[in-house]
């Protein structure tokens, strides 16, 4: 009986290892897809926020009759640079100053 139960236990352990090996790629693929989807969503959110900031800067530039930097140049700015530029333009607009090109 002991030999029979031992072989059942060994078979059960073998089946568990086999199941784990078969499930591994599916778990890995699931984790990859989840990470990809999170990254994609975060990228969209960041892109949307930067787009809003660029639009704000563009409006401020129009109000102040400033054309530098150009819209195409703004797309290469970091978020920190965009925030700084927007802040500077807002301050200029509040003071009523004009910037030179």
C-alpha cells in the first residue's frame, strides 16, 4: 500500500510540475499584456496632457504676438520646459508686457 500511495503522490507532483510548465507561458503573456496596456494608457494620458499644454502655450503666444518657439519646436520640448514656458508666458500676459520675437 505504501508503494502504491507513494507512486500516486509522485504522479500528483509530476502532474503539478507539468501543469506549472504549461501554464508558465500563458502567465508570462498575461503579465506582458497587462504591462503593455498600462504603459499604453499612461502614454496616452501623458500625450494628452502635453498636447493640452502645447495648445495653451500656442494660445498665449497668439495673445502676446510671439512666434518663437514654433509649434513644431514645442513638440520636442520636455514637460518641464513646456511648464516653464507656459508659466513665463502667463506672467508676461498678466503684466501686460510684450515679448520680442
